[in-house]
């Protein structure tokens, strides 16, 4: 990573206030940070600290009350093709097969069907769903559905991938396995990733940096580099360095 390059994403003084008839709900308070090309950044914080709000602002889905987001140095005024988003729930269309759910973004862009299917098949192989192309969402496990959602977000080859607690509804073992799968995909695709999670262990295992938000209104409490070597191995979760980093992050959340 060349830190002299213009960051892919720059957040400058982001604040978000939602009208609620009682002076407004203050979700974020002057949050600033930058993310460089191919960085994997995880965002942690207490419930209600504005993590999901922050991610939606970075996606151009929500306009900040104060502040701005720059994408390659240009003001982000709305959703961009170069930014993909994976929500907490897979939100698959129940009447469309795995293949058809993944081709949907390409269809909406008017891509020829043959090209869309070819690209979707590449994504199915990338996320490990070969053989399930014609399966409907109701026939998939939660982890498989999230794989489809990730494939759908990647099918138009975005530069930035935003993930909002994508494994939050999965059981612990499936969640850990999906974290490993996400790392595998990231190492192949080398996207710039910003991911919201509630798991300190998940954040440290996946990320190059971890950002911690305070209690609402969310302020940036900690921006810490994760100096664990890559490729990451499961055994790293039990090392002294991993434990030290986890203590730092946990203490920051506790003080939030």
C-alpha cells in the first residue's frame, strides 16, 4: 500500500442527525478517517454507535448532516458503480435462483445475458457455490445466502466493498468459516473493504486496521493498525500479539 497515493475513501467530519421530534437523534459526530486502496478496515463499536449509518454514508445511500465523503478525491453525492454493498441480511429475491440473483445487477445495467451469466458463473466459483446455480434462496443455509449476496455485490467488479455485519445472524462456527472465506475472496480480488462487525476477534483476524466508534453520537475513539502477518492463519487468534490487540480494542470499546 502506497500511503502517498490519494486515499480511495476520505471521510471528513461526518455527522448525522435524524429528525425524531425531540431535537433529533444524533447518530455520528464529526468522524474523519481515510482508507487506501486494497486496505481491509473493520469498524467496531457499541450498539447504536452509528456504524451502519456510517457505512450507508460511505456508500452514498445517505447524505451526512455535516461533512463530506470523497471517493478518489471527488465528492461522493450518491451511489457509485465502484462501491458495492452487502447488507446484514442477504435480501435475495426468493423467486430467482442463485445464478439469477447474482446476474441481477448486470441485467439492470443492460449487460447482454450471455455476458451476465458468464460473469455470474465466475462469482459463483469465487464464493464456492458451484452446483447450486439453480437453487432458490429457501434451499440455502444462512451462510450460503450470504455467499450469494457477496457474489452479487462483486459481480459488477466494484473497487470498494462495504459489508454491514454480514455474518451477524450466523452461528459461531459458520461465522468463523465465512470469515475465512471472505479473506480468501479478498486475497484473490484485492478489493478495498470496509466492514462493520460486533466481533473483536473477527475484526482483528480480517483487518489491516480497526476503527472503534464511541457510544452515540459515534465519534472515532481508536484507529489501530493490525500488524499480524498475512496470509492470516486461525492459529494467530491464540498468539500473544492477537491478545494484546484484542485488549486494546476491548478497552477502547469499554471506555466508549
